[in-house]
C-alpha cells in the first residue's frame, strides 16, 4: 500500500481541485495546489477538502494513478449495493462498465477486477487526504477558528465514512462473524512519505476507530462555521447531521441498538420528510428537504456515460438503459398497497418493447398482457409512457420498470446530484434498533411518521408481533430506499440470502443472472466479502497471500 498511496498523495495535491463553494464554482478550476502549500492556510485546507468532495463523483483516473474511466466512484458504488442483491434488476443482456458482471457476482469475487480494486483505492484515497488535514490541524500549526473546526469535523467524518465502507465490503459482517478476531482492513494514519501500513486490523479495531473518528467529528462540528454556500452545494459539505447519520449506520451494523436509535434521531433533525410531489420528482438533487448529504455534481465535471443515472435511471439516454431498462422485484411492487403513493413510480403493466428482453416476451408478437389486445393499443401505451416520462425513441419499456430515479432533464445525458443520506433512512434505522431491543411499541412509533407520510391507510396495529413488524420493516427498507444502494449492507445485517425464484419469482431471468440467481445467506457464504485487490497484496509488505478473503 505504501508505494501506491505515495503516488496518490503526490498526484492529487498537484492536480486542479474544484471548490464546492458557489464563489469558486465558476466553470474553471482553481490553480493547482502544491504539497508545500496545501496546508499553509485555512483556505487551502478547504480546497483540499473540496478535492475530496469532487473525488466522490469524479472518474477514478482523475483521483489516483491506476484509476479507470469505467468507474466514476460513487456514481458506481452507490447503486452497486442494489445491483449486487438483485433489487435493481436487469431486464436484458447489457454489460457496459461491467454492470452485468457485477450483477452476476463476477466482479467483487475476483481479486483482479476493477470493482474490487477501485473501491479499495478510492476509499484509501479519502483516508489519506483526511489524515493530511487531521494531522496538520491536530498538530496545532494553525490558530483554531470556527472554520478550521468545521474542516476538521469533515475530515474525521470522511475517514470514518471510508473505513465503514471498507470494513463492510472487505470483511465479514459484524453481526454474523467474530469481530474480535475476524480480519478487517489495514489502518492508515500517516499523511507524509514514507507511508506505513499495519497488517489487517480486526473488524472490532476498525469499528472502534470509526466510532472514535465520529465522536471527534461531532465534537469538532460543535461551535464550528460551515462554508457560506447554499442550495445543492451546501449539502456536498459534511455536517454534524451527516456524522450522526454515519454513527447510526455504524451502530446498526454492529448491533449497538441504543446508539443507532439515538444517533438516527439526531441525524434527521432539521431535514423534514418529502412531500408526495417531491418524492416523485426523481431523487436527482441535493435540494430535496430530506437530503442530509450528497454530491453536487457540477455540469462541467460530469461523467456522462459513467453516471449513477446512466446505470440505474430509466430516463437516461444511454445504451445501458435504452437496451436494458431496470426493473424492480415484482414481489415487492405487487405488495405495495394502493394507498401508498410510492406504488406510482413502478409500472407493472408497461408493455415489453425489447425484442432482446431476457424473458423472451419483447415486442407485440410476444405480448402476453391482456391490456393490449391489439398492436394499436400496445403502441398507444408505449407512446403514452414515453411522453409522460420524457423518453426518446430508442428507449425500450418493460413490465415493472421504475421511475423513482429520474433525471431533472429526462431523455438527455445531463448530470444530476448523487444522494448519500436522507432522513427517511434514519426513521428506518431507529425503528429497526428499537425492535432489536424488543421495544415493539417504540419501533412502530418510530416508523409511523415515515409510513403514514407515504401510505394514507398505514396502521401500526396491523403488525401485532415482532416477527410481523420485522418483515414489514424489511419491506419498508426495500421500498423507500430502492435504488439507493442499501441492499448489500441490509442483506448482510439481516443475514438474508438472494432467491429470485421464491414466492412467485422476482422477474429476473435465471439465464441472465446465472450464479447470482440464488445466493446462500452471508453467514454461510464468504463470497459476500469483496476480494482484496491483488495489486495491494503484491505491493504491501504487511499483507500476503494468506490475507486474501
């Protein structure tokens, strides 16, 4: 790791870094920052921090040596969580950016794959630059100010975020393993060459570090001053709410239920639930009231055909979507009550226009839907859906396709923001934590504001037992957070496998999904754990072949 990270530091400190402040976000970058000057002032530290913000959604080759244009970091990593677990379902055989290979479990199970390698290096790149800021600020070289405290809080939050991502992907789940002895990932605290990396710390040690960093972040954010930005750019900066949100996620994943519940309540403070119109607007901007944290994707820095919406939104004008519209699990969609407005973003009766559809039912000649007995009625339905959602001529339709994720300008390749944390998630975390503490009444009360906001007929008394409420809570997680990447960590925490064939079937094609059509639960199948990049094992003197997952 030390050679790899040495080059990462040198390169990122000498490339142009875009500020997330509106003042700086003209359409041109600032001057490059040399390593000698990067920490010389509060202003330059903010620019280093803004470089981390930008690196969340940039194509990876602009962030570290050895990156690749096929991965634009969180544009890829966020929806990947639902791609892996079959919540975001492919309807046809398309493989741009290895999106099909990820779905088939042929990426994260390979130590030489781009997915395993670039996720690892991106998260350590975040850690390296967080260390840079933390070590300098904590070293006391600069006079403490409210602005400097905010930068420190963001740096600690970033380091915790990166370590939580790493330990949840490259190590066995906390609740299904033995965290005191299970190997986690290497801890890195250095910010200057020569870099040193310890061997793999235990899962417990990584979690302890995450919690320590989040405690430090929350302390630093108190009496701090955030950058004077507004709109979508403001939520690209991390905040005390984001730190509490990450603490809630961390605590939930390890079974620290009371901390999870308390942190979730703190995280969502000031971020009211979306209205129906807002919920249906497409989840394409940080300006939504629920958004606690997200990347504000700058138009001049767009990744176009490497974006989140290219991979997951059926309105994007790209081949991955036009030829392979993404569908939702029909078991989930069919279970949504008619009184729940979230049902409206899924189209179970959409005509199947794709003659290359994996189910073999594409085109009117293969039509099995009695709603369209004639070709004229079939074509009229197609035209109507395309007009409503702004699709272009090349877009195919498919039953159970989704329009939860919609571009601000549908039918284009325009960029959109990438949302990482919403207050809805915090209601779900609190409810699950209360249930795990055997507080069924409190769990139902915790979920009630979210559930009633979405479903006018929701009644807590419909779930009289812990077992029935847990199944309903899982349903709420899958429905509310569909497409936002929570499938992978939820499955590991719940120790749930994948079975596209069960209960009438998900709608996925067994021929297309191959080995990922049915996957044993995580406690019995170590393929849920990502492979450590072989390049890391080869370069890091503290790792050997025996350290591979």
